[in-house]
């Protein structure tokens, strides 16, 4: 698949057709994604890949904790988020809502419990980093995540990065026996997209360059 075609067509998938992903295919995706650049080639990402019953078992644990703690989706912020970014999130929610309702579901429930169910994906990758790294190395994780999403798409696999699970990091570490020194950065739901699911028709808009780029010396 042409690189630019992959970049332009890849979108988050929130409904999967149920077919499992075999280990050999996932290995190919990860080997391709590992070409992502990182500072001094440290490649700080650590991945726990769960499939089938193990993925289901973790989801049940997260849903139980959600009922008790009620931590919901929403970007964490150190301060007030500028309105321009809030507007983009609002537009995305408004675009998804009628598609979710077409599926007979409530939007908030779909997003919150759906995130903790990994939207029914057969596989989830949990991406960790050792806490000894400075915060700047989160950049490396972000680059790797981008490569992972694009290489998966090139292999015919849909993905959806999911951040809500980081609020339930303690439960995940306990369930998977992960050392305290590891920090959960994000999860990625992976599987073959369901072509008939209304939610998979959703396409978010992209901001114009004028909103994000300042040209100097041109």
C-alpha cells in the first residue's frame, strides 16, 4: 500500500468483526512499527499484547473498577484547555453520536465502557515505558504509536488508541503482574474492522494549517 494513501485513509476503528489476529501477523506489524525513530535509538517502548480470553479477562476487571470509581473519558489537563481544542472534541462527539445511536447505544456509555472493552477488539496492545526515563521520552512513544497505527493499517488491521485505561493502571499492573517501575502510556485496540458497523463510517475533520502552523521567513 502506498505510504501517503495509508496516512490519508487510516482512521480509528471502534467496531471489529470478531476474527482473531494471529501472532505471526502481529509480529510483522510490530517489526515494521519498530522502525520508528527514538532518542539515541533507546526504543523505550515496552508492549504487552493480550488476545482472546486474556483480553476479555482484563476488560471484566476494568469494567468492575469503572462501576466503583466512575472515571470517564476526557483528556487530562494541567490547566484550562483553550476553547479551540474543546471545539474540536465537541465536533467529534457530535459527529459520532448519531452513528452510535443508530447502533441502539448511548454515546457516553459507548465511549466509556467501550473503551474498557477495547471496543470488542480481539487484541489489545498496552504500551508501557520505564519510569526512569524523563518525560521527553514520551515523544518516542508517540512516534512509535503513529508507526504502529499506520503499519497495522497497511497490513489490513484496524486500530483505536485508547487512553482511558491509563486511569486504571493499578488494576492492569495487578492483573498482569507488571512491575511498579513501569508506566502505562496508552492502549491500542486491534482487529479487523466491521464494515457494517455505523460507527466505522465516522471520519473526523482535520484543522486547517492556519490553525496550527506559524510560518516564519517564508
